[in-house]
C-alpha cells in the first residue's frame, strides 16, 4: 500500500491546504483526496509541483508499506 504523507509535509512547512492548492494550481478537493490516500493515481507533473511548493522530495510525500493491504473497492 502506498502511504501519502502530504499532511505531514504541510505541518512541517506550517502551510495550509488552501495555500498549497493556490501555489500548485490544484483544487482543495483534489488535494484532499490525495491527502486522505483515496487517490488512485497522481501525475508526475502534480508530484513535481507539490515537491517544488513544499521544497521536498517525492519520497517525503509517498511511502510504501507492504504490511498493509489495499482497501477493497
């Protein structure tokens, strides 16, 4: 299972979701879906924009946890 650590990075940068949405050009709703781990995919261009806005690496935002199973449906 892929874990999204967007909330962790937002807290570290003391940034609100709305501010990130404005910087990246993505709706708050779409960022919220990503933040909660409900997104099924993320574009590299989106990941690039998030990393630039948060001054981080993709590995700071995404992690793999083999011990957890993917949720059904």
